[in-house]
C-alpha cells in the first residue's frame, strides 16, 4: 500500500515537471470530424465531458479513437523495463467553456489508465533537459 502511495506521489510530481518542460514532436488536427468507422465513438470536445469519457478507456482504446499522441513519454522504474506511467500530449482536441480550443491536452497514465487530464493554453514545446532519466521510487 505504501509503495502505491509513493508511486502516485512520484507520478504526480513527474506529471507536473513534465507539464512545465515538455516537447512537441508533431501537430495533430482537432477531433470532431465525423467518424468513418461504426466502432469509433466521437469524443466530446468540452473539457468536463471529455474527462468523463477518457477516464473509462485504456491506452489501446484511446489510440483507436484519437490516434497516436503528438508526444508520449514513458516512465520506468530504475532497474526495470516495466512502464509504470506515461504522459501523452494531443493538440487542439478540447475546448473550454467558451468554445475556445486548448492548444494541448495532456493525459497522465498509471499503468494503462488515465489518472489525470491537464489542459494547456500553450503547445507544450518546452525543452526536456534529460530525456533518458530513469526515476526511482522514494523509500
């Protein structure tokens, strides 16, 4: 139990740090065009509705609906190749209450589930100082 709390605290701090210094690798188009597949649902663009919808899905389902993220960073524990957390960025997929698009939507995962959604009014193109850093859980 204590390990899970430490992992959650560590991931939350990592998500905040990444939000302050993330890299944009490509731009994506706004979601909202009608789907050509009957198995795809159309995600709501409004922030609160989007959060309710996205939290129900795993990574594979999200990629099937939104496509690959513009940026993805996986978090591994030192000495392990197991991915315990991920941070994904999409661009121009969500609107605020006035209908204005946020430039970036960040999805923070623990294992395979979304645990936090962050909306940015910037493109998330800040510089990551150490891309190959491996994180250790506090003891």
